[in-house]
C-alpha cells in the first residue's frame, strides 16, 4: 500500500464510517479500484484508521456526556445484541456474506429505504440536549437494529439511525446516538481484529498507519458535523440515491469478477 493509497483510504473511512452509506462497502470497492490485496497489513491499517474515526466522536461528544454516566449504561445495553450475535455468527457472516453480490444488494435495497424514509417515518421532536434521557428500552431496540448491519453493505449508521427514529427520536438525536454507539461497537470489533493479527509491521508501515489514523480522525470530524446539518435540512434522500449508484458500481464489479 503506497502512502497515497493510505491517505485516500483514510479519507474514505473518515467520510463513510458515520454516514448511512456503508464504510465496509466503500473499503471493498476502493481496494479493488486501487489494486490493493487484502493482506495482513491492509487489514491492520483499516482497523487502526477506524480507531481514528472513533476518536473523532470521543472528541466531539466528550464534553456533553463525560459526566453523564447513565448514557454509558444505555450504550452498553444497545451494544449487547450485536456483541452476542457477532460472537456467535462472526465466522459464518465473514465466510458467506462478505462478497460483492451481498454488498451490492444491501446498498441498493438500503438506498431505496432511505429514499422513502422521510415519508414513511414521523420521528419525535426529542431535543438532542436530552439524548441522555433515551430509555433503556429504546437503547436496546436501537441495538437490535444495529445487528442488521452485520450484513455487509447495510451500514451500521443507517440501521441504528432508522432504529432510533422508529423509537420516536428526532433525526438529529437518532444520528447522535448512532455516533456514540459506534464507540463501543467499533472498539470491540477493532480489538478483536488486532488480537487475531499474526503479521509483522515495519517502521515504515507504522508511519503509514500513523498518518492514516490522523487523516481518518480529521476527516471524520468534518463528516460528522456536515452530516448532522445536512440530515436536518434535506433528510435521507440524497444518501439513498448515492447508495443505489454505488450498489450498481458493485454489481458491475461483481460481474467483472465472473
């Protein structure tokens, strides 16, 4: 992986991790376009830059929630369903669902849902300042929706935001709870991948990883702030059409591999 590839990958990760457009799908397509093979270093690099994106959320929301301990318990409740199902079915999902056909189908179907979600759902007007007052029942329900995102291409952000809106949260509140829920979810997934890593990393590769971490961190800050504003003004339609376009690209990609 060249330094240019690393920076571009980190930018895409930071932009897509918290948007309802599937960062996993974008990583798969980007690696194909760049000609990068899924070797040990590439896998490790993608895990570490995810941690960079997580740190952006920690920075943006620490002041609001650092002393509100109740929110941590609710995030734990929301995290439990995906933690349990992930532990039970991770190998099956990784072995059978991580292919271009599943990703393409998930992107397109998810895009159709997002296009019509503003018309179908009537979220509540819960103030984002009262996000810590989300009930444990609501948190668990959102966590159950997060399980759907174990299917590659669905998007963890899309699943949890929709789950939040179905529980009466406003678009902004649902998005912000989704951001916070990403912290334990992605840290657990990253820790698992790093624990299972069996390769070696050179000094030059550590430099590449450090640069990617910083780039993903900075890009995620911009993406999160931009996304919340865009979501409040224009809803989900734009993201839906974008997902469909990317899904079609994935189909073309899959056909080219036959």
